């Protein structure tokens, strides 16, 4: 790469991207063609329209679910954490976690305010759709705020065998008026007179301890474009939907169900074209009959003409049985795709008495299927997003600089949220089992039984089940309350009279000692 231009490096790396890009365009053709249009497409070009709409509906639905899971509105998707040992070493005091977490919570709210006000979710939704269809997308977080999304045909990436990014090259089309004044003369000499746009290349390379960045136009470096970023705070974040070892690019979700989408597209096209042919009304007149063709063709509605009804017939397509087979196949494929894209129609069975709990259970099963998707997006999207925004706000003096390596962001949505949902299910099972504990035979220790049930479910039993001392105290309190209710308003007076001698003895003893 020494001495090689960014444009030359882009052309070199684009050869390995060609097969991935072709698969992505094929997937987009069956879902949302505008996400990744064909090569040479412009705003005036017409895109192909699929015969079926379940692909586009599924992509939009799944992208919306991922967006709500990864970036929930009005709720932080991360926490700033510090372990107990580090906290005690820094403060030299115990019990300081509450104060430290209070300060970290202020920084969390400042970060969430930055995310809300810079409209990152709009670009994130577009990036998620690109991930589902193309399997790859590049996001850029500029210093001025917001987020930019680069399609697969606008960048190339190089990874090491472990999947770590080592090089990124982007290509943008800019107006000649956006070229820096110091370069306009040289760029104009190398440009054609009819060029409406100029290609701007951005080259990001990973070094031993940092990222280096530079930009060039027509093989010339842009003044002031050279810079560097820490390894974990690079604003250029290439995302992939699936992680495949020893491959630079990922695979899209649509590609995994391409067979069903292609079959549905073919069958739907056949049904639409066949229905159009069947809807055509065509009358046939017997050439050897007594009825004249002109009488039938020119006769208005309700007219009376002489002729024989057997001489006239209507052309019909005897394809009803064939269409029924196609319809049943389409229903089967649509059901499979509805499950794949988490559509609500897939979780509600046909019936009059479908309970809400049944729908809730099936919806939870479908959400669990996204566990693998959440895991890779939390590491390659959410964590870098938080780190870059924190770095940007620290440089802008919007938040205080945190000690390096001490405070670490932890993702609390996505896969972690699914884990909390399973914890809730375990607690519900434990509570249901505990409610039936009275039916156990006397030979079984109820306290030990509850402890073993909680251990089998993997629950933290500390504080969940009361100790024998706590149960005894609760029984005494309950007995006292029953006694007060049984004796009526005079119950407190009776108890006071019973306790009065003890109080008097305790008060007289110091008086006698002083005498």
C-alpha cells in the first residue's frame, strides 16, 4: 500500500467485493430495490417492482423491531460500569458505589440527550435495512453530530482472519464547488469539462496503536484531511449482519431466505399474469352458424338480435385446478416468510378462541430467534457507537473526561434484554411453585424444597426466601395484630397496663441508685 493512491486501493479491493455486491443487489431486487439499485442507476432511472410485497414488508418490520430493541426510545441502552475492586482502590472507602453511580448516571443522560437530539435513529433505521438486505453497511459519525450511512457499493473493507477491520476506503460523489480552493486549479486540469461530480476517496488504515485517515481527489491529497483516532474510537464503523471467519464481508438476512422469496416471486407473477389472461372476455362465433359476428360485436347492451345461442360461446381458461395448487404453495411460502421476518400474522393461529397469553408466548419465541443477531450488533454497533459519542462529547467539553480503562460502557438492551425476560419467566415459575407448596406432604421440608427449586432455576436466593428468624418475627407481629383487633379499642390499654410495671421498675432503679 506504500505509495498507492486511495482510488487505486479502492479499485483493488473492489474486486473481492464484486460477488458480495451482486448477491446483495439480487436480494434487494426481491425486497426493496431502492436499497441497493443496479450499477449505473440514477434518480431518473426506473427500478423494477416485485410482484410480491411480503419481502419489503418483512424487511421494514424486522428493521423496526431491531431498532426498538437496540435503541429504545426514552430509555438508555447502555450503562457506565465500574467494578467494586477498582472503585474501592480509587476512593479508599467502602459504600461509595451509590455516589459514583449517581455521577455516572448524569453522563449517561447527557449521552442519551445527544443521541436523541442528533436524530441518529433515522440513519440507524436505514443502516439496519441495509444490513438485512445487503448484510453490510458502513456508518460514519461526524464531529458535527448525526450519522451518515454508506451503502455497500460506496465502500470497501479489509479484515484480518479474526474479523478485525484493518482498512476501509470510501468513495463519494461531490460537487466541484465543494473542492477546497487551494485544489480547484489542479482538479480542474485533471477533470473533464462536462463532469458534474468529482470522486472523493477517504482512506482509513489501522496502525499499531491508532487509526490514520486521509482524503484525496484525483490522486491528490486534500489539505487538512490527515488525522488519527484511538483504536476504539474510530468514527468509521463497518457493520455486518453475520460474522464469517476469514471473510471481509458478512451475509444478509434476506439471502438466507432467498429461495422462498424467489419461489414466491415466480408463483405470484404467474398468478397475476394468469389472472389477467383469464379476466379477458372474448366471444367466439360459429362461422358456419346462422348468427352473424357483426350483430354480436355492434349490439349494445339489452339489444334484440336474431340468431342461435349455440353459435356463440365465451372463451374460458380451464386452469382453475392449476391456480389452486399455486395458491396453496403461495400460502405455505408466505407462512414461512412470516415466521422468518417476525410478522404478527405468523404467531396467531386460525381460530375463534386465541388467548393473549398464547400470542405473547409465540411472540417471545420469535424474539428469542434474534439472539444471535443481537449479540453481533451489540459488539459491532452499540458499543462502538457509545464510545465514539463519548469521545466526541469529551472533546467538545460536554462531559468530563473519564479515567481510561476504569469506566466501561455495558449494553443493557438486545440480547441482555432477552436474558432479563427469561429471568422474569423463572421468577414466575418459582412463584407458581411456591403457591402450591401447601399441598406437599409433611415429610418434605418446605424451606429446603424452595431452596432447591430456586437453585434448579438458577435464581439468586439471597433475600428471596425469608429466614426462620424473619418468619418468627412476622408470626409474632401477626399475633399481636390479631390480639389488638380481638380486644377492640381497649386492647392497647391492656397491653400498656401489662408493660407498665416493667417500665416502672426500670425507671425506679436509677432513682434508688442515686439516693
